[in-house]
């Protein structure tokens, strides 16, 4: 620690000789000690020039963003899924198409695209309301965490994969609605809290509320004959398979 007196010597790192602190090269080995001769203050001390630390700067704020707070992006994927469900719920009631043209009431065969559209078709208002509300809520929560791609992937696995599985299992499959996609979103959202409970940690999420909504969606085949149990099973499995790595990737 400096006592206020000028340094009597410095040690050359090359040859270990004690030399004057006011020279730039070692006179014994020629090693470069410093780039330039030091400045001497009025008291005879070496006045080293201190480097100025760079001033931290923030990127330009986006529209609607508050300084220090990250702006939330809009849940475009979730909005698109809900709108598609509303359109599918109303479209077949017009004279444009019939429900058999956009839903699965038999083996799709060459009409493979019905496996995709049937997940957005609802024959019952209550079925549509409960399922689309679950998609809107848990899709939005997941999209806030992970962005739109996992939401789309989860819904595709639960709805499209569930319809394809039902078409493969039944000789005359009847599948419509997004119950499998909704369950995939619910299960994936619940995975971080389930992992925390297994570790004995406290959780902030409402797992009981998620369980109640999930049961309401899963039991739709009881009251809606066109809803299938197979997408329920595929949706739950897809939520676990995709939701688990997503949960483990979240910062603790």
C-alpha cells in the first residue's frame, strides 16, 4: 500500500534487476518497462494515468418500451390460433363449406389437410368456448416465456397429431376440435411448477386452476360426441415431451 513517498525502484520482469521507476527500458537487459516515461507530480511521486471506464449505454428504446423494463411482445401465434378456431366454428354454418369438408368424419385419405383443419372446427358452442379460452390463456403464458414457435409446435402435436392418431386407430374416425392442442399447452405450461414441486420448492403458478381447466377440456368427449379421447392422450404426452426441455431451459 502506498505511503505517499515516491517509489525508490521497480523490478524488471525480464532480468529481475532493481531499476529506477523513471526510465522506460531496463539498462541491464533492454526490456521495455513502460511505453512512455511517467509524469512526476509536485511531491515527486509517479502520477500514473488512470484509464477512464467506458460509460455504459443502453440500446435505443423501442416504441412503447419503458427504460429498464423489457417490452412484452404480442402473442401473435396464440391470437392466430384463437381466431382460426372462431373462423372454423362459424365457417361450416355458412353455405361456403360443409362440416364434412373441413373435419374428420372418416379416413382422410387424399384429403390429408383435414387433419389440420379439423382442429379448428367446433360443433358445440360450449366446447368451442372452453377449448379456445384454454388455448388463449395458456398459449399466451407460454408465448411470453418461449416465443411463438413452441406454442405452434405444441398445438400441432396435440391437435394435428391427435387427429392423425385417431384416424389411425379407428376404422371410422370422428375427430374435431382443439382439445388435444389445448391440453398440450396446459401441460407444457405446468411443467416448471411440477419440477419445482418435485424438488420441494415453492411455486407461484396456480396448478389447481390449471388442473380444473385441463379436466374440463379433457372431459369434452363425454358431452360432445364428435370430440375424441385420442387427441387428449396425444396432447398430454406432447405437452410432457416438449414442455419438459422447455422447463429445464428456463433460468432458475
